């Protein structure tokens, strides 16, 4: 008998189990009771239902199998509630009036650690406006206020940009990298190649660049940049009427 067969069978069992997911959710939001929640994934531009469950007394549960790790969104009807990664293991979802969290599996833990840190930096940036008002009320010189808050604002924005870039680069090879990249791109009014996006793409591996969503965005962004450049050249070469 092949001495490696028991190990091979164990590996098969482990591989099979790793594709099983179980989502246990709790909600303290009373309006969710009795509602159906849906796990949806984006396929060819359409949101496709993967799983669903009814919220009963603040609890809901889903389980199933997936062939690969997938980025998904938890929906109530057509309203997106939160992002999550469907991967093998036990996944815990918490929904309250002040907190949305998913934990229990490696990629979900990483995603929500990122979201928490990013939210913290966003709040610090927003706080600068309130800090400016307080300083004015305290009679601080306006030039001094401007200089101080400009410096603090630039430091926070740089910290944010570096944090986002590092998270994406750390996750180039899994679903989090492209997904967070697209979240970043969705904040733009239209697809363009900003210095931050160019920096992310410069160091990205081939697999990331060939991701369908990333590839489509970059292609459209480069088209728009070319149109902007052509428009600027045309404007420069157009004589000003007297």
C-alpha cells in the first residue's frame, strides 16, 4: 500500500472543507427583523445572488460551498449594507446602529482592520475643519491657523495615501487588492490616472493588472487622460479673439 496515500486523503479532506463557509450574523437594528438579507457577487456588471437568509430575532445564518474566494456585498433588497469576503471558515457579521463588522476569517479580518484605520484617518481629516473654527474663536492669527492646518492636513493625506497603497500592494494577489483599488477609484468623478493610482499600478504584478475591473478602469482612465491632453492642447493653440 502506498505510504503517502493517508496524507493525500487528508489533504483532499482539508481542501474540501476549506471551501465550506458559514456566516453567523447578529443585528440589534430592529428594522431588520423579518427582512431577507442577500449575499451578492458582481459578475459581468450584474449583482448575482449567492446566498440569503431571514433575520429572526436579530439573528441570521448562511452556509454553503464556494469554488474560490470571492468579494461580495451583504444586501437588504437593493440596499448595500456592507462588504465581505466569502471564503472558507466561520464568518461573524455584526450589525448595529453604530457598527458594521465582519470577522473570523483571514481576509475579512484584514479588510475590516483596514476599514477601521481608514475611517479613523477620515475622521481626523474632517476634524481639521472644526479645529479651524475653534482656533478662530480663540483669537489665533489667521495666517498661523492656515499654516498649521495646511501642514497637519498634508501629513494626514500623505499618511492615508501611503496606508491605502500599502494595503493594496500587500493584497495584490488576492481579492482585497483589486476590490479596495476599485473603492479608491470610485471616489473619483470619472476614471483618470492620478499620481496615487499611477504609483499603485507601477509596482503591481501582472495578475493585478490583468484583473478585469482594474484593466477596464485603467483603459478608460488612459482614454480620458488622452482626451484631456488633446483638449488642453487645442485650447492653447486656439487664438484668443479680440
